[in-house]
């Protein structure tokens, strides 16, 4: 309520200044115009034969012959990674060039390179820029000054994006797209138990997607959706987008997100979530899976299924699956999406997934239950071509649980014990 009132007051003040003829103050009060360019956020492990993603990047940078600046700043071997990526872009018709701004690039001063006027001008006038994978902390270190300010190179990248250019990144290059990124976090289960610390585990990103959206990558392969929730809660994000490997989210100037590539993306919505202190304990998270071809508008929150699904909306009265839905490892590769897909086309109202640790690990008695619930707002579509699903607005509740030890016993041992007892 306070934020709404503040916005109304600000607009009234701006109108007064304009009417008073004090245009210079009004211009200072105006926010910068939204970028006219596109983001291509890739979840990592982008294959060279993923034509849809490579061609889209070249197209958004200006088409055949587009100049694309390649940053291998995150790589442990920037020269080798940079050359490979330049060759790959050129194979798809671009005119890519390597930008020697990298902490690990031998024989160069990355801070001097990031302030080089000619190099910054070359990037500013390009049609697009691409950030390779590796360690995202190396990207921010290379492009930010020690005092936290922007280098000339980072300013050039913002100008490229604002005037209509394309910014893309894979893995580490995806992580920098939000204003907060993961740095060196604990494993997913430990993060759920202990939370995240500022500085090392979560750190400032470059914020190209805006202040209101959190981004994560390698999402389904590594079960990382579960670490997005505590990070978003800690930093106050309501919307998070997690993209899987060999897949991209294309974010346009109208804030429309389109998924292209091999798999899909998870949308995490915490706008109505309620969290408790301690180990991760949160209810009423809204989880959606956007498959290849699907769209989601960050302004309106409207979903648009891909062309192969739009005419095949699932009818809850005609479910396909008719058995209880359960997974003993919800953090497994694509497990959460598989469970969501079965639930949306099921006669069941909920599905349960667990996350447990090794009996020899720390806190072996602390696990987590993930309960997915199909609500009246949940909607599903199935592709007419591949039989893959899109699932929108499914409820997720995550609760800590006590794991009894031993978790199980061998049946043979039980049978032998029973035999001995009977003999006595």
C-alpha cells in the first residue's frame, strides 16, 4: 500500500514540475527508458547443433553478417573458449569477434581492457554480445570496478542493449542476467537446510533482466529449482525463472519470455507464498513449466502455449494417469517436471516428492517433503507432436520432515530373524 501511494505521489510531483515549466527537474525524475533489445538466457551445455538457439541469437543481433562480441570472461581458458565461440557464431552466419576482457586471460590487464575506449566502442556498435559459461564471479569482477561502479565496457554493453541489441549468455552468462546471482553456494539440500549467506553464496549480478526477476540455470538436470526458493525469499523476489540445459529463454522488450531449445524452464512465483523461519518451510508457491515454444509475459503474467499445444488443452474430466504419484528423489534430473506433467493429466489431486540425504551425511534425520497440488487455477496442455506437457499454476508446498533411521531394513534379514524365533 505504501509503495502504491509513493508511486502516485511521485507521478503527481512529476506532473507539477512539468506544468511549472521546470522540465530539467522532471527529466531527472524520469526513469531511463526500457531497453529495446532482447536477452537470450541459456541454461548451459548449449550444443553446437542446437540450430534454433544459435540462429535466433544471430537473427536478434541483426541477421547474417551481424557483429557479435564474444566474452569468455567466465572461462578458465578464455582464449580457447573465445576462439571456439567466434568460430561457432561465424558458422551460423555472424561476424563475431573476441573481446579480451577476462581475469584468466594470460598476458593481458583485464582492468585496463575493460576501460579501453576503442574496445568499448567496438562492443557498443555491435549487434549483440555473448557471455560464455564458467565462473560467473569472473564476469562481474572483469566488468565492475573495484568500487562497484561500471567499467566503460559494461556501460557499452548497456548502451548496446538499450538501443536494441542482443545480449546472450550460457550458464555463468545466464546467471549474471539478474541483479542477484548465485556465487559459490552449498549443494541444493544443504541450502534448503541452512539458507544462503550474502557475499560468497549469493552476490550481485549485472541485472540486465531487471530488478524484479531472479534467474538460475542448469535447472532441471541438477534439481536447482529447490535452491531458487530460499534465494528468492532472502532477497525479496516474487518471480524466478530457471532454464534447463541446451535451452534458452528469449526475453523481448515487451517483457515477453519465449522458451526455445531442447527442454524448458520453470517459473517460480512467490507472490502468495508464506514462509516460516528455520529450514526451508514454505507454502503456496506457484510453479509452472514452460516447454519449448511457450511464452510468459512478465508484465501481465499471461501464459501462451506453443503452437503444437494451443489446441490441445487437457480436460480434467478425462485424466490419463490413475495411480498415486510419488517420487523418492524430487531433485533428480527432470523429476519435478515429470511429476507435474503426470499430475496435471491425472485423477489425483496431489503428488508427493521427497528429498533425503545419505545416512552418513550431515543432519541425516532432516529431509524435505514437496507436495504438488492441482488447483482450480492449474492448467495443462500436451503437444500434438511430441506428447510433452506444459503445466501452469500448480501449487507447491515444501516442509521439513524427520527421517527415521534406519530408513529401511533388508527383507532377508527379517525373514532369517523370524525363522530363528520360530525355532526357539
